[in-house]
C-alpha cells in the first residue's frame, strides 16, 4: 500500500496539479495559495468528519507533534514556490527541483534517521546525483528556484516521517495552522474570495481536492516506506513535469537537462534491479526458513 499511495501522489503532482493550476492563470500565486489553503482545510475537515471513527488521533500529545508547525511552514513555502514557477512558465525549473529533492531525502534519511543503503543503491543514487550536478555545472548558474523547491519539500517529508501521525489528521492540522494567514490575506487582497465566474470559482474550489488528496497519499506512504525508497520513487513526478513542459507547453530542453534526464533514469534502472534482486533473495530466505 505504501507503493500505491506514493505513486498516486507523485502522478497527481506531475500531471493533474500543474494542469489544474495552469487553468487558474490570471490570479496571483499568493491569492491561489490562500484559496488553496481555505478549500483544502474544508475538504480535509469533511473527510475527517466522515472517517472520524477510523482516524488514529495522537493521544497524548507530545513535543514531537509540535513538529507539525514546521511541516506546515515547509509545505506552505513549497506550495507558493511551485505556484510561482507555474505562473512564470518555468515548469522545467520545477522539474529540476523535484529531481534534486529525492537526493535530499536520501541524504536526510542516511544522516538523520540512520537508514542504510546497499552498495548498488548507493551507486544508483550517485549516478542520479551526477546527473543533477552535470545539469547545474553545464548551465553555469545556481538554480535557486529549483533548490528552494527541493529543500522545502525534503524537510516537509522529514517532519512527517518523524511525527508519523495519521495522514489525514496531520494534513488537517497543517492546513488549520496555515488557515489564519490565508484568511487574513484574502481579506486584505483586492481579489474577491468568491469570483463571480462560476467556472473559475469551481476551479478554485477544486484546489482543495487536488491539494489534499496527493498530500494525504504522500503522508500515508511516508510512514509505510523507507525514506530512501520514497525519495527515489519521487522521480515519477518531475519526469511527468518534464514531459508535460515539452510536449504540452512547448518549453525547450537544453543539452544539460537532457544529460541529466539520461543519468537519472540510468540510476533509477540500477536501483530497481537491485530492489528486485533483494526481494528475490528475501523470498528465498523466507521459503527456506519455513
């Protein structure tokens, strides 16, 4: 189920979310962020009411649950940066950011959580890291937007991994923490909270759905998978973004990005082969033990 949740989240972020937010062109990123928080809180609250008998509420509350304040800040910053990238037509920058992000996840998993890697996994990650390094060196400048996207989401994933609270409960807590700021922004901004155009109003309301579901799926995957596995699966989303930016929105792929793409997929192929081999070895050992 961890794998299913992760793939559902990453495919949503790579395809559904960018297409949805491109349709909201004309609104500022700050305004869309505020609307996104409001409708996400409402949607998550309704889900919590419907599933209240199945939710695992944290009791008693501990100091560790206070990390949800940090996770709320990290995910709020990530949402805003992503909206700015879409607004400026920089889906390739967003794609590069989410290619870098899994490497940060792997590093945090190794350094902070003490997760171990098999030799082939380390080689796979090294090849992927080389792909990102080639892209950065070839371009000749530091991709600040990409690095900010990568860092904010890696730290968000780490906080949710440490807290390990129910996926829906954690997401609702995060949106409730962000809600006062969102409401204050909507009161102060000249843009109306409820646009007169029913089509645009419907698109804004749907931000609750397209925001909440992938994050709930991601949080559910984070407590079921190793952070290194979660990090490498995350290449699904930027690959979708890369293809979307080229095939749908006509962005140009420079040679350094093409080189990065090839090296990252080589690393993923090695990692996948090693994972399959490890699973076969574990299955044989279990059969012999039985």
